[in-house]
C-alpha cells in the first residue's frame, strides 16, 4: 500500500487528533529523510500540528500524580509533551544539516514554537507573570553560538526577531550567562564570529528612553505601550540586569585576541551601542587610544570612541585635533569608512570652544584636497567648508584675501603636521575659486559661494557622503543645455558603445 503523503497525514490529524495521534510518529520518522523536499514538508506539517496542540492547551506539564491515578487524557498529554520535547531535539540537530534551507526552516520552526509556547505556557514558574520560554531560547543559542561550526548565516536571520524587546533582552541575558560560565574556556575565532552578529543586533535603550520608545514584544508583536498593563504584554526590560550583562560581555571580549575584522567592528559597535551603558567607560581608554595611534582605517574607526571619552568623560588628549588633521589625506576619499569619517568630522568641528585658527587649518586642508579629490566628493567637501564658515564667522576673511591669489603666494604650509603652525589663517580659498571653472555644473555652482553671500543655514552633508560616479553622471545628464553647443571641431564618424549604454542614452550623433 502506497504511504500517505504529508498533506494526507496532516488532514487525518486535523480530522481527529486523538484517533490519529500516531500521525506525529509517522511524520517524525520522515525527519530522517535524505531528500530535502520530503524533510521540509515533514517539518512544516509537524509545526502545524504542535502549534495546534499548544493553542488547544494539549501540551502542558502535568502535576505529579502516580501513574495509576492518571486519566487517559493525562497520559495522552504526557505522551504529547514527550514528543514535543523530542521534536525540539530533532530540530536542533537539523541546524547542522548540509542544506541551508533546512537549517533556516528548522530555526524558524523553533522560534514559532517558542512564540506559541510563550502565549500558551507549557511550564509555568510560580511568581512569573511573563512566561517567555527562556530555556528554549537558551538551547537554541547554545547551538548557534558554538566553538566549532560557523553559524553566521543562520544568526543573521535573527535580526528580524531582535526588534522585539523581550527577545533581545533574554538573548542578552543568555549570552552573558554563557560567557560567564565559559570564562576559562579559550574563545575560538569561530565562537567570536558567531557571537558578534548577535551583539551587533542588540540595542538596549537607555533607562530614561523606555517611556518614549514603542515596545514590540515577541510573544505579542501587536502589543504597544498603551496595552502595557495587559498581563500578556506586561514586559519591561530590567535595565539594571541589561546593563550588568553588557558590562560582563564586553569586559570579557576585550581580554581575548581579536581578528582584524572583529577589531574594527568593536571600534564601531562599542561607541554606538555599548559605552552609554558601561559602569566605567574610562576603562576602555587604552583600547581606543592605542587604536587611534595606529593610523589608517583603524584610527578613523577609533575617532568616535576617543571623542566620547574626551567630550563626556573628561579625558585629556591635547593632540586629538592634530591627529584628526593628519587623517585628512587624499586616500580618505577612497576609504571604506569615508561616510562615517565625514559625519564624525562634522560633529568634532561643531563645538564653539574650538579656536578659529585651528578650524582655519581644517578649512584650508579641505580646500586643498578639492584639487585632488574625486568628482563625487567635491560637492560634499565644498558644502562642508561652507558649514565651517557659517559656524565660525571670523573665517570669512579666507574668502577674500587679496594678498593671496594662488599657490605661489600662499603662506599656508600643507606639509606642516601641526595645524596651529600651518599659517592657514593668513591664507585664502583660491582653491575654491578655481573650482568655479570645473567641468561639472554641480561643482562649479556650489563653488560659487565665494562670490555671493553665504546661506542662512548649514547644508545637510549627510545626503552627499555616499555620492557615486553613477549619481553624478545621472544628475549631469538631466541638466538642460542650449542647442548648438560645440563638442568637437570635426564631425565624428562613430561613437563608443559601452556595455551599460549610459553614454549612448545621453548623447546622439546628428
């Protein structure tokens, strides 16, 4: 007799779950199937069955009663609970399957079980109002954050669940617990690579922000703060516990040697998500200072951490702006972290306590860089200069300095490492004047600020930090030109045809 299909077995179970309960056993046997299609079909069917049983309260831990006193229903529920726990173990094993589609489905099924079980608790702990199945999440995290197998592809799929504050909070607690228990265990590169994607997804709000941020919960995604009194949605992050967990995790992480990639990610993640929660952020001073002194991309990434220590924790670093000035080299326009650098530079030069002669050096350095900067970065740099001139009105003298008309009579010393001694205040912005004749209309238009009154408000440089050549080309193509503009002395006979056909779409032979 031909075996029933998964669909037929599922239909039988839904018709009569008591009479056809053995369908679960049949489907669980199919979890051993080598064919991916059969395996995924069995997982989906079992997911539907166990979710139905959870919702109908058929999966529960029974009170301790001697077997001889148990009713048929009690025995059925004990058996179903045993199968449910066995199903979890099988799904955890399937996280090691060769096919990524099977791994992902197994993890999503475990998460679905977790969500449904939280709403329909299998095990109720006395004194708990919010029944998040932490023990289920703990076993999942232990399987994902392993020391031997790279689980990053799976872990990245958890990002959509981290938007739920309960899921994020309990994940943080579990990771902290894991790191404390494994303190003496050598952290392998695989372990660290598995751990970091999770840490990057955790963003605990400050204690005073709880009343203003909407609260999304894993056990009830529709729950908002107006329903916070509802026992189903009655979850609040324990900030003290979250803060302690973050301190435990990060103080341990920095004790271990990090790969270059993880080192760079630490420099980004700690200032943005961690420092505001640390008991004593000054403990990270050596980490950021050593990084800032390394030069290159590492210095660039350490900028934010060093600035926070100076600005908020009274760290004395007299050479901060000198080193920042040194980072303004032509290669900054080709760095991977260029957008981040200019946004931070804008923040660092926004303080009214910085002397004008120091800012003059940055203005002049930026103006000199426009002579060698790639075309997509020119508008960004020019608008940055305008912003600095607006913040420090005394620097407007750089716009019109009749004694300096070009490089020959420019007192500014571009090779001087100390911005204070560079004589920038005695110079002028002749570099910007030269850009008024730039081939790109967008650049020449912005450079025209030196012949007009400065704008009333600062430019938003955020929309220019990632401009590409393609965007410059598309913008230029939209500019209307007058007919009859000569482009060559001799009528061409043919034209280059490029693969992307962008040139042909903008020009035509007549």
